C-alpha cells in the first residue's frame, strides 16, 4: 500500500546514499524536520530542483511496509541563486540549516519557518558586507525562539541596570556587570553598542533594526558570543562552524 501527500518544504541538506541516490533533509511547515529519499541519477530533473535552500511544494510517496518516504515531485517557489555565488552566504545558510536540524526547528515550526524563510531571502538579495550582521540577527532571534536569550537589561547577579560593558558567564547563564564579575572572560565581553543592538532585536521592528550600523569590534564581539550560545543550544559545537573557521 502506498500514499501520496504534498506540503510546503524547505530543503536543508542532501547526503549521497547508495549508488546514485540522495537522502534529503527537509523542514516542513506542518511537520518539522524530516527525511525523504531522492532517487535518480545526475540527469534526473528532480536532482536540480531538490537542492539546499530551495523552498517549494514537495510531493511524497510513502511505502508503509518499507517505512520509506520518496520524493516524487518538487515545485520550487524560491530558488535563491544569490546564496550560491558567495562563499560567506553559502556557509551562513549551511550553518542555519545545521542549527535547525540539530534543534528540531526549535520545537516552534511556524515561527522557525518564518525566521528561516526571511533569513534565506535576505542572504539571497543582500551584499556580502551586510550578511555578517544578518547572521547575527538570525542567531539571536533563533535563540529567542528557544527561550535562551539572556537579559540585556539587568545584571543576572545583582539586578542592576547595565551602563557599561558586560560579560556573559555560562555558569550564571546571563550577562554580568563589571561590579559582580569575579571572572572576566574577554572572549565573551559585549560593549554597550552591542548590548543595545541585542535589545533592539527583541524590541524593534525588523526594518528599524536593519537600519542600525555596527562597528567592526561590535560585530566580532557579538559573533563570538552568539557562536558560543548556539553551540550550547545545539548541545555541542556545530560542524559548519568548525569547517567554516575563517570564513564565517
């Protein structure tokens, strides 16, 4: 017995399996992260359509006896060719996909789908110089979906409002003011500009945040912090971060 079904899906990853087949990891708006087989050789029409970062309607044929879902068709709504022409964009998109897979789409399929869809659209259209800040925005908002964003307003130890650089301490799971910090980890220090930017991400509209500009120092501080936080959220350092060291 077989059955056919269709739904919206974002292609997250592909892995070669067997002689000339692929195992696709998909993110469905209604079912989260799942896998399906893509059969056929290099000349198959579907091989060009089922590709990472493509969004569209996928048709699946499920064999109940073999517990196997096969992709029978894929109608692509968004190809996003702009991601593939940039090394940084490619690695940033791959990092986002790995995060979604490792965290099962944060358990919030609808909000996660909207966040990923907007991020990939942005990478597709943005210039390389804008993509580093776009990745910072994506990662902070993803952590927010998971309920893991530390407070950017007050010290996790004493409750005092922040007015100077702060440090993130893992054992406190939050930002600590200079007065309370017995151990000051320079790698996870955030200056007032960076703290204000993180607050804006949680409070302002997306268009307003995109108009804000960051210094190079602030971008680097936020990147180090967010790479650490998402590694914690994913239960360990992500492969894309390891392989893309020096690019991301």
